[in-house]
C-alpha cells in the first residue's frame, strides 16, 4: 500500500491575524529559492547585488573580469566561466549558473550578458588556454525574499522576516507571493525552517508561535 503524506495547505498554519490585510504583504520570492511550501519561514535579501570573480590557480591566461552588473534575474551562488576555444588575443568561453544550467557562450574582450549578469572578460598579456576558468561568486536579488537559513549566505537570509502563506515554485523564476509578516498567531508544527533564532525574529515582528 502506498502511503501519501499531505503537505501544509495555504494558510493552514494561521491561528489568527490582524484585521484587514495588516498581517500580510505581497513579496517576491527570488529565483533559485526552489520549491517552498506554505508555512516556510522567509527572509529579506539585504545584501547589494555583486559579482566577485576568482581565477582558477592553474589558469594559463591572465586576463581579468570587469565592467560588472548584476540584476535581480541572477541567482545567488557560484557561476563558472570556462574557456572552450583558445584564440590569440581572444577566445570563447561558456558560463554555467549555480543550478548547472548553461547560460550561453561569450567572447573574450566583448561584453557578455545572460542570466542577470553582464561583464567583460578582458584579454591579458598571456592568452587564455582551453580549460582556463573563473568562479563568479554572485550575490543577487536585493529586496526579494528567500527561505530563512540561519546557517546560510550572509545576505539577509539569516534573519526571518515572515512566513510564506501559500506554496510556490521559485526554482527558475522570481515568483510573486504573500507573506504573513506581522501580528499573527501561528501553529508551530506547521512551520518549516523554525529554529531558536528564527523564533526570536518572528516574535520581534509580533508573530506568536503556539504549540
């Protein structure tokens, strides 16, 4: 016999909330957050969008990455740039995002745009060789929300800002959602991601957790 376990229904974790819509807010769950079910603690991303490139220590070429811009379409995590064709004073590279998705190919010395990133990989005094690579550490989604994680990236997700009202799938794209952000009573065992620090964060917002 197959046993199926029901998930948390929309708003099922709520015992009470403030009049009108004072407890709730419309939020945007950031792409790359994955599938989040109702009752998941969420956190506001507060770190500025940024990209920090690190060249592989075994690279032959010594070009650098500059002219960087990061939009909310990007995903927080490590992108990988790899040279796939070596050409004198140029070359071709590919960029893979943190989920393993191939964003596309670019040319050394020309702007690359894709997956919320824009940058230029400049040629150096020594040409790149096939297999040369860079790790592009990206912080993205300033002002959007993701799952609370007290041990996660220090970009705001270590502070719980509310509770997701209904389940969403933000694996690939940003998703508009509703969060219970203040002045409510909620059921402890229907929450996902709750820990001692998350409990303290919610309490400070006027969210009372009942066992």
